[in-house]
């Protein structure tokens, strides 16, 4: 409990620092009135926007009001849609979580299987093929892969929808597009972790005693699971925070495309609310990953 409270406090500090950077970054880059005012707006129209949203106040006053509103989870109304900004983000949240969940269901089993197969005989033909595929995944440009899958799977073969959420299988193409990079990264990490574990003394002793190879791999995999879990949690965090391009390509109504639209529509309040929700999700994911260590290895104790 003490560790959980400590980590929760650290997460609150992280979120506070991030939102502070977002607040001042939006004002250092340029005047928010310039971003919100339509092209060719008169000085009176610009003044009205500044007065309406408090941009005519000193920056310290604006920041104080921003902090108080953030504590109350009040980010104001979206200028683009005219409703509560946080409510809009929370409406899109399940779509992004669903896409991320399906993607991780692809990434984790495939990456673990490929990594373990590569670790059985390092330097073998199987290892080289898997390493090549993993390198292709890490190097792949996601929006190009998404367009390629749309053109081949959807247009040429007609097997899956091109985008949206109207069809039950609409999630497969965007999930596969995102998963390719994650599979490449995690498979390489699993390979390295398993090779390191298989080279340790207790594995040599187990093999010398005649333990079956599948049991040797089970022991090595259990000890490598902590570092693999950390990497998988990092991949999930990146999925939640970095789906903007893929969601845009596939017209997936999640938070990634919401950020793109908020920037395009110069909606500062909607952008702040979206960043806030993403930061909270990443903090929760990291905390759950840390707490899972005791389940993977009961000898670990938090302090």
C-alpha cells in the first residue's frame, strides 16, 4: 500500500509537470488568440476572444485559473464542438482502448513466440529470419503500411473494411498496422532476454541434471518475464499515446484522430483535455506493470 501510494504521488507530479508544459508551450509557441481567431479576424473580434477566454489576463493569473480548473476536471468547452471538452475525450476513450487491446492481443503472443524461437539457437537460419522480420517491423512506416493494407486487403481482395467502426472486423487492419512495429520491437527484446537467461548458471545446472528442454525454457521464461512485462507495458503506453497517424488513415474515431482534429481546428481546450486523459492512462498502465512484478516473482517486495 505504501508503494502504491508513493507511485500514485509520483504519477500526480508527472501529470502536473506535463500539463504545465502543455499550458506554457501553447503560449510560448504563439498567442492562443492567433490560433483561435479565424483568418482575417478584426482586432475587435480578437479582443472579444481574449476577454472571453481570459487571455487578456497576466500569464500568472491564467495559470492559476488553469490549475484550479484542472483540479476540478474542468477544461472548458470545446470551441470546435461547443460541448464539454473532457466529455468529448471520454467518449472517444473506449474506442482507443479497444484498438490498443486488440493490438496487444496480436503483439504479445506473436512476439513472445518469435523471440523464444529465435533464442533457441542464436545465429541459426530461424534466428536470422526472425531478426530480419523484426527489423522490418521496427523500421516500417505505419501510415505507408496502413495504406498498403487498405489497397491490397480491402480494395483488391475485399476481405475487410477500409476503415471506420461500422463493421465488427474493422479493427483488424488498424490493429495489424500498429502491431507490426510492436511485434518487431518486443520479439527482439524477448530474444535478448531469453538468450541472457539461458546462459546463466542455474540453466547450465538444470541441463546438466537432465531436465527436459521445455522445462528449462519454462524456468528461463519465468525469470525473464519481469523485463518482458516492462517492455510490453511500454509498448501499450506507446499504443495509447501514439495512434494518431493510424487512426487518421483508417478513420478510427479514437483519441488519436481527436488530437489531430483539435490541432487542425485550433481547439486548445480540447487538446489540453486529451493530453490530460492520455497522461492518466499511461500513469495507470505503468503502475499496474510495477504491481504485477510480485505476481511474476513472489520474492520481490516493494519499499
